[in-house]
C-alpha cells in the first residue's frame, strides 16, 4: 500500500512547511547586525538580460574595519549544490569549445570578469542556445551532473564575487534572469533617500538629530508602493492561470549599531494587496553601551523577479543623558 | 445412621482448626483461623492451606451400639503425608462408651481417608490433624443439625425452623463476578459447631438452604482477594440475600499477563500486553509508544520507528492484520488506538514470517481486544493532552460491543495563550473513534467487526501574506489535515484442533490535505480494500502447514505541487539548515488517478523432525501492479531446545517492498523502479533460568539491495533525456547484537533490560564507499522497571542511554544574494555525532477502589532529571558558529482514569 509511506512523507513535509512559516532562527538578528566583512547584496543593471544587453554588476560590501577590499568577479552557466560548494560545474574550456561549435560568430565572454569594484557582462546567447550548449556539453555523458543542471533546469547566468579583506574572504553568488527578446522586463526597485525616525511615543527626529543610546526608534524607509511593478506571473502547472499583479517586495535592514527587530526578522516584506507599511516600517533599538558614535544603516530592496537596489544612511549616536 | 466428623489441624508453623461435619451424607467444611501456637511464628508471605478431604470413608457403626442407640465420639490424631495419604491414625480421645468398638472403627475408617494435601504456599507438606468422628444412631425424624446427646439418643423432636441464605461475590471496583470460590457458613464452637460449604457459580452467586435460624458466620477467602468474614441473620422460612464486594489485594494491571500459549515460532519477537505497555514511563500511557523500548529499535524524537538500521518507512504497521497508514496522531503525540481497544502488541524486528510482507524492516502488529465482557464497563481517561472514553457492553452470552473515542484539547489550552499578532493558529487537534463488535455463535466460529476513524488537523492563518525571502513563496496560510478510516470484518473458524481459518475483509479511506499558501499543496485521497485469508492445518504432531493470500486494492486520486526535492532526499540538513528555501522554480506538479493492486500468497510449514527442533520454511510471492514487479521471498527459521531452559534459534530470508508512492510517480520520481530488497540473517539463544525470567541474545546481519536513492542520472527517452530523480542505486548493510533480560511480574517486579549494539550503513548512488546511515545509533540501552507497592500504589521508571544522533557538518558557506542568505557547504555525510543521550523517566500510579468503580491517578514525568540532551546541531546565519539543539526538558503529565 503506497499511502502509509506517502503519508509519512507528507507529515514530514507538513512539519517543514510549518517551520517555514513559523520558525524564526534565534540568530536572525545577528545577521543584520553587521560586523567584520560582509557582502550585503549584488546588483545588476538591468535587472534581467536579453541578447545584446550588458549587465553592469556591482556589490554592496561592508567591512567593519574599513580595510582595503579586493574583488574577484566571475560568471558561470551552472553551479553545483551544497555538496559541491556551489562551484561552477562546467569547465570554461569545454564551454568555449561547445560555444564555438555553434558557430554564432560572436565570442563567449571568459569566466573571469575582472577585479574591479564593479563588473560588466555582455549577453551573447539566448535561452535556446543554452539548450544547444547543454546538448553538446553532455554528449556522451548522459548521467553527468551537467545534464541535470543544464538540459533539464536550463542554463542561467550566475555571477560570483569573491571579496577579500585581510584574512577574511567571502564568496557571494547571484543569478541574473535571462530573457527572450520581447519578454516582459523587470526594473530594479528603488529605495529613496528619505528616512523617517521617530523616538517612540515622541516627535519625529530631524535629519541631523542624533540617535540616543538606550532609546527605541520607530523608523520608516522611503519605498513607495509604485516600486511594486505590475506584471504577469509565469503560468505554473497545477495552479489556475495567473493574472497580472504587483510584485512582492522585500527589504533587508542591516545596521552597524543596535538592532532592528520588527517581528524578529531582518527582512520586511510586501505582497500584492497587502499594505506597504509591512515593508517600510521597522523599529531600531539603540544599544546601552555605544561602541561608535555613528550608526550606519543599509537598506537592500529586492523584488520577486530578482531586481535589487540599496541605499545607505549614516546617523550620529550619543550617550543617553 | 449418621456420622459426624470433626477435624482440627495442627501444623508446625501455624495452627488452624478445621471442622468437618457429615450430615446425612452431605459433607461440609468450616475453617477458621486460630492464633499461632506459642513459639510458632507464622510465615509472612506463604499462605497455609489446610488439607481438604477428598475421599471420605464412614466408619462401620458397631452393631451393638446401633441396636442400643448408643452414640459416641472419637477424636483421632491423623498424620497426612505430602501426597494426602493417611500415614497413621491414633486415638487422642476414646469413645466414652467403651467396649463397642468405636475407637477401632474410627481408626479403620481414618486410615482410608484421602486428602488433598496441605500446602505451604504452593508446596505440599505433611501435617498432623485431629479428626473427630461422631457416631449418632439412626432415629426417626432426625433433626438436620442438632447434635445429639452422648449418652443416648434424644427423643424425637419436631424439625427446627429453617431459612435460606443466598449471596453473590463480586470484585470491588470492577463488579466482576468471582467464580468458583469456596464459601463457608458456620456457627457454634467446639462440639456445637456446624457448617456448610458451597462454591460460587459463574455469576459469583451461592445458596445455602435448610439453615437453622439465627446468626451465621460466612467466610470466603478467594485467591488474590482480601477475605470476607461477615455475619448474617437467617430468618425462618425466608431467604436472606447478601452481596459482598471483595477487594483484590492488588489491582495492578500486570496481574493479567498475556503470555502466548503457543510454542514460540518466531526467531525475533517481542510481545507485550496493552495493560503492561501503558504503564511504561515516558509514554504518557500510550500503548504503542512502548515499541521504542524494545531491543533493536533506535530512539527517535517523533513517531518514527527505526528497526535494526532500517528506514522508518521500511517497517509496516498492522492493526488486526490490516495495513494502516499511520498509527500515531500528529507528531507522534498519541497513537490512534486507545488502550481499551488493544489486547497486545507483537513486534518483529526481523526474520518475520511469510505471513507478513511488503516490508524490509520490521513488523508491528496490534492485536485488538478479545472482547468478552461479563458486564457493562469502561473508563474515562482525562489527561492534560486529551480525554478518552471507552465502553464495553455484553449484549448476550454470544455478542458484545465496545465503543471508544478520544479528543485532544491542546488547541483549547494553548489557543488563548498565543499572541494576537495577526496570526490565527488552529493548533494541533486530533480525535479518533472506534467500534468493536464480537459475535460467537458457537465455539468454532467467531465473528468480529472493527471500525475506526482518525482525524488530525493543524492550521495557521495569516491576516496578510508573509515571507521574508525574495525567492520563497508568499505564505498566506499553512494547513495540514489527515484522516483515515477502516472497517474490518473478520471470521475466525476453528472447527477442531487440526484446522483453523481466519478471513479478514477491510475497506477504508485515507485523505491528506496539506498546503503552504496556495502554491505548495498535496491533495491525496485513496480508497482501500483488503482481503486476507490465513489457514492452518495440522497434518501430524510433526507437521503443520500455514498458508494464505493477501490482496490489497488501492484507488488513488491525488494532485500535488511540491518542491523538486522532497523531504527525505535531503534529510541531512533539514534539522540544522533553518527554514527551507521553497524556491518557486523548484516546484513540480503531478496528479494521477487509478487503481493499484498488491497481491500476495504465502505458505509455510512448521516441521518438528524431533521433539526439540522446530523448522519453519516458508515462501511468499508478491506482485505489485504500480511498479509492475514480482518477487519470491523464501524464508526459514529454526528453533532448537537444547535443554528445558535453553534454546537456540536462527533464521534467514528475503524481504521486499515497493518504492514509495512519490518515488515511483512519473512526474515526481522514476516509474521504472525495481523492488527494494533485504536479506535478514539472525542467530540467537534464549535462557529461562526461572519461569518469570528470560535472557536472550540475538545477533543479526542485514543486507539491503536496490534501495531507492536520489540520483543525478538521466535516461534517454524518445530521443531526449529525462531526469530520473531517483533510482535503485542504493545499498546498505546492518550488523548488530541484541541482548535483553526480561522479568515478568513476580514478587511485584516487572521490567526488562535491552541493549543493542549495531552499525548501520548506506551506500549512495554512484558511490563505492559506505557511509553511516542517518539513524545509526551504536549503543542503545533501555532499562525499565516497575514495582508494585501495597495499597495499589505502583512506581515505574525508565532509563535510556543512547549514542548521539548523527549529523552532516557544514564546512563553509556562500552568500546568495538572490535569497539574501548564506548557503551552507556540506561536509562528509553523517560524519559527526552529537553527545550521547541519556534520560530517566518516572511514573507513579495510585488506584482507589470503590464499590462499583475505581479511580486511577497517574503522574508520568518525562526527563525527570531535566537533563539537556543534544538532538542536533544548528548553525548561525553564515554557518561560522554552531549550537547544540536540545530535546524536551522535564515534562510532567498528570492524568485521571475512572473505571467501572
């Protein structure tokens, strides 16, 4: 009887689902109380690419000690999983050989995208060509892992950034959606420069007013609901045909002093037909003991189609009277 | 002519006085305790049972005395040996009327008496008693009980007025009749003593007729009960009615031990009665939770049963021989059957009979209650988790019905305590219901019907969609409901000792609904029909055949949209990787409808070539329509009695099971999967140094083949390629040793020690090296003890010491800007282990017995030492720091149960 094993699996899945909805990791606030060397986001302009686009890629990197940071950019068509360290699993030489066999007349960029603070990538292939690449790369290796990630899941544009400061190194990755010409494009959402701070149960602070230690401030980010673009979600098997709706937005809050703690999460979110306040409102607790006279805030805004942008704010902090 | 005899018993250790009166050919005995003789100390625990006259011989009345109407009385000293035979008889007190030969007649008769020997405890002992013969000459209109004068016969008198005394003995608290108990009624002392004796019938009733009016003393001393000593007034020409509720010396459940009368056939089998199981500490009174304490069973946090290194889904659960989808409510908190419905749990960790199949791990078979109530009875059990009710009713001598139900109220208790933050929780709620019916038209036939239903629900609703991960799905609600029902009809037919048959027919339905928001869901519904026939025929003393068929039809209708990687494929990090990332692109959708058939036939022989050797070869044939697979599974077990208390046993066999439902689904997995196979080998020895003690050592080795495991492989299909997701590329091996010592209830003590030493390994697809299995636990030690105290107190405790859980460490991380989170880089699978687990659980029960019902209060404390036991490892946000996650702290559960 299949059902009893099946139900066991479902029970397991139910617990996973429940934890996904309800569990907040105890250390979640630590993730946004930034220390040491951190990569907070990788952005791309445009947010997605079609044939002929050049993606300008940048990163939001923070180093507590403000050490010199070195950058190493690269790209890849396919990455391994957690067991493989998320490393690129297509050898560059193999890719070039396969690409040349397609005889497109253009050069495939090398994996190395340089060591600058930013990098650029020129899109030279379309999704259909990616499938052709897949077939070539997996020829004679029907059970190779390459096949899994290419032929079946499709090739993508995966960017990797390795930043180093002193002895610390962080590897960060992000995918840039690859579209067909004529596909609905996505715009990176924008975080405004305004940032409202209000001492709890008191008046709003002016732009130059410092934070005071031990106090709790209600803060509001400058993100308008118009940043949620209306788009037609892709059709999904098993679900009713989608209708146009607003993008979901996610705002990550990173602070160098104190902690933000709305609902215990480092991120706030907005979903279509919800309220934008869920995204932009937070609270910021100042610490009892100041280690710095400056409080920095990094806001990273993402939409559900991988659009990303960020903003940085600096404020003075003073001891409590 | 009437002879009246009276005997008194003198013993070395205790002194009893017994009176035996012979009245008109009717023998009656009356006993009463007398103080211990001076200088003689009674034994504290050993009960002294006086000899009982079983072959009475009347002395020959001396003719001259009869002619002259002379009465007499002779007191003898009679020595009775341990066999109940009279060794010697001497005159203690001669007849006053000498010269008639009364003494001689008495001695001749006494030497022919035969007794059931006196006993000290259970041991027959020789004793000396004084035995009195009274010679009463025949007279007209002889009164029934009047002792005549010694010198000469009394003049005729009118019969004295008489009355009757009827009564009933029932067990206090349960109202069960006490059957076959000797009831003695007597009055007077010395020469005036008179008494009668009878036994209670099937209703516990007794009747004395023709009693002289006045006050009578009644004595009943049934085994295992406190004695009854009361006085009743018998009135002229009327019946005095009395009812006595006698309290048992102990209401401990262990008094009712269920021991299989049959010769043990299985190489590896552990059985426990429901009444024993519910008293195991740490199980909160749940009868099925006891399985985790058996040898060969790994410790898990939830409801999973991991048997001898097999995965949880490799062990199959039967209720009354019928497959059931689950036996536990949500999270393993409670099993779906209440204790009232369960008679016994049989657990087979390996090398099980061909009667069982479709499993490569173990078998749990829950035997339903053998319903034969003598009265309307039941219980209500209230604990902080749930309340259950049970009622059983005898309709008539052939028919009985039991009904039960249970409802949890965790939701009711915790609901108001949760914060009102825009989130609505429908906390875990479960209930179940059962109806059991039994009909025995005659001794050869028994018809049973059983219906049960189980329902679980859990839901979280959000005022607004939630989710903080750019690539995760927006979550509006999380819901999980599952319910299933089974209706089982069975016919047991045992026409004679040679043949027996058991036919079972079951129909049922399983439903599962699960969703996370709108995008992730599982909607599953299946209808089952199962037919199972098992027959046994004894050809000779040396050979018995068993055979049967088992057919299971499943009609499935499901649709699901789930992550591309199902739980189970990546179990390694599910506990320590935080909330999973349910990326939208990873989701796959599948739906199907259709019928599936699983058909099996089996036959086995129980062959005893010599009295001490039992060989059981068997063969099972399975067919699975879903995966289109056949399998032959030959198995054999053997048991050799080396000595009355020693036996050795062994077995080997093939076991198969079908791939999981999702694994063989064309969309979710691979429809071309073969059966998973296992070879079981075991060898062991049993030693029973005493009747209540059993020591057992079993070594086992198990190989697993064609295990379904995740794979990166693709298959060429119609010129293209198709991702297989899973294939039969896995393998495994398990080796271990189980040592157990079990002490059945004796002198108030019950318990067992079980230790398992094992190593379970798996080899993944494409790998050449074995790794440790996720549930591998090198050492598992379980000690359980229960002690019965006076006044219906009972204490029990459980100690467990188990190797720590395995986990796969993360050796680094990569920051994913898409998800705004770090992704861990996995190290060697299951290469680390948390510290060992050890825990003490404690339980105390107290029962108060009232006339018509009983109240039982229990306190079950899990982790009584409040030890922080490591269960796994969690990582911080960038996988640079670790923290040990711990199991439950001290958890006391208080409950009350009223039984009537």
